[in-house]
């Protein structure tokens, strides 16, 4: 299965966006066929793809490696991971079987970059990606100190090292940006600070574009940020909710007994 075949399905404007996200330099005057070829060649470059593949989570790397060996049937626990690999242009689902298959170009690239150094960096950045995905769903905007509390649940790097990693993650993978404290700190009376931070604020780009930040800041004022456990973060990202929580278990039992759901 070839990546270049999938790239031909995109419009030229979409291809230019892909080239920008992957930091592949292309000439704006290229014809579509030449543009597709240039992007396919760029995504076959280990130096370019390393910076993206190193940001995969442990679960995504595990699925990627299995699918490199052979196309994979995707169970309920791996649907999210499979969709991430698909959106990252690393593979696609076979038409006849719905199994996840990895592109030949990506197989070759991964074989060239996987070593101890890659795996050590991937462990850190993959966990940071998980923390930021949780942040995007639960916080929307938060001081870097709060993100560091999440990160420190598994890793020991200081906040400066974590911030360096944030800057290294491609923007389309992180979906967030770091802004200075003063950017959003003054309320409508120009008196009080909404959130306090020395390192800056991490902001969900979607909320920034939708202009939802100031109402959220007002709601957050004076409240502590919820810090889950590692298990809870993994659970929430896998199931989209805290499936082991007693309240959800009681709700499931109610549905099963009274509505015959899940029986």
C-alpha cells in the first residue's frame, strides 16, 4: 500500500497544507502530480518524519509496529489509536477487510529511525501528547505549571525541559499554543488576574479561534485544576470518559437491568 496513492486524493490546497505541517518545502507553482511526488518524497525522509513519529503515544507506536508486520484488525480499545495513525497519514484501512495497513514508505522510514534514542524520546513526548490531549478536553486553557503536574505523573523533567518539548511538537499534532501570562490575564475591569503563572498559558487553539477563552477564564478563576492519575488519563483518552468511575458503573448497571442494553 502506497502513501503516494492516498496523496493524489487531496486537492492542491490540502496538499500545500500537508507540506506546511510536515515542514516539506515545495514550490507554489508545482503541478498537482509534482506536488504529490514532492510530499511523498519528503515523507519518505527519516529526518522529516522523525520529528512526527517521535510524538506518537506508546499505544500508537505499538499498533504501528504490529501493522507494519501485518495489517491489523482493530478492536474497540484501538479505534482511537488507529484513527490517529490514519489522520497522521501513516496508514489507512483496507477496503475489503477494514484492517489497518501501514504505507510502504512509512514502513521503510520507521525501520531507519527506531533505536534506543528514538524510543527514549518517544516515551517522553508520547506521554506529553497524552497530557495535552487530556488538557484540551478538560481544561481548554491552563498554566504550564498545571500541565507540568500532569507530565510529572510519569516523567521527571523540569518545566523548562517540558516547554522545550512542547515547542518541538508539530502544531497540527499538539493543537495548542503557549502564550504569555499577560495575554489573557486582565478581567473586564482591568484589575484582577484570571490565572497565575510564571511559565505561560497553554491554550487550546480551537477555543482560541472560537473566541471562547474569556468566558472560560472567568469560570476558572479561583478554582483548582483537576489532576487525575495516570490510569485515569489513559482511561479517558481510550474510552472518552472515566469508564471505571462508580457513577458510570451504576449507570451502566441501570441501563443493563432496565433497558436491556449491553446484556
